[in-house]
C-alpha cells in the first residue's frame, strides 16, 4: 500500500532508539561508521533473516535492521542530515513512541 508506514522498519527504528539512548556522539559515531562500511557491499533489506554481525553491537541483524539502525544513528548524530534511506516517516513515528515511553 503506497504511503503506509513499514511497521517492521518502525519497530527496528524504535529498537535502535532504545539501544542508542544515552550514547554520546563520540560513542555512536564508530557504530554508525561500522554499519555504513558494512552497507558498502550491499545489504539484503528484503530478506528478514538475520545474517549480519557487527563488532560494536552485539547480536545478528537483518539487512533492514542494519539500515534502520544506521538511519537512527545518523539522525542522532545530525538531525538535519538526509540519510537517503526513505525511512523518515518510520523514524518520526518511532521517535514519537520513544518520547511517549521515555519522558524527559
């Protein structure tokens, strides 16, 4: 359906917001760089199976999870950046949910 939020991407973004909560930009930068480096060789974003591993983030991740985490990380580093991933609506919805569940 055109215009609908991708719920999987929304929840991956929310998970990334939770994972990165409290991280300084200095701590987050190498994590985002590792994801971007992994993405250079291409990520299978339509395959839901976890098949990627990061040194700096424990666990195994699908391509879409990596892309969502990278999008969130880039936005955390610079909210004005255009990450070029077409996840802005999912990120905004995840940010709203995160703020609602984590009041200042």
